[in-house]
């Protein structure tokens, strides 16, 4: 992916993608479209909830345009400043709290309190670097 412009602020966007039905085709297309944008730092998709999460220097219109370009129109659910936030940091971090509030974290996950993941191979935590390294910051 192309690097972001120097000094560009990042934004964390949660996007509803109602037509995203499967991981193999739909999820891969959505993830690929978002990951290909210049300035993208992190991409995650949640197929059952039909959500995509992206931390990027792009604005919402560029994100939505990229999704439309691969046949998946979406809408912004939430947008928050992303500067200085580590995705797997303390639970007070904006992105972690947002993912938690949307049910993207397992109920008993130690990561809620800053501990290591204890969910095991079936972990569904959005930012779990142990079980889902593809969702961690790149």
C-alpha cells in the first residue's frame, strides 16, 4: 500500500457493509479495497456483523468510494480521531472501546483489562494480536 502523506492525521472509521456475506469473497474484497488505500494503517472485517473497521489518513468519502468500487456500498457508523492510539493498548483507547461497545470482543477476554488474550483459537476479538495478527497494526 502507498505510504500516507507526512503528518497526515489518522481517523478510525467503522463502516456498515450490508452486502458483505462471506469471508472468502466478500470479506476479502472489502479488506483488499481498504488495505490498498494510501494511508491505511489497520483494516478489520466482521462478517457476521457486516462491519469493516479501518484506521487511515483517508476521509470517509474515499473509504466509501473504494468500497463502492468493489461492489460493496457502505455507510459510516462511527468516526473518531486515530492519532496516537495503539489498537491493542489499554481498554480506554478509543478504537478498543469502540470495538468493545460493538461486540467485537469476547465477553471474558483479558484484553479488556490490558492482559493477554485467554480466548483460545476461537477468539473473535477484533484486535487480538495473538489469534488475529492480520488485524493488528501493520
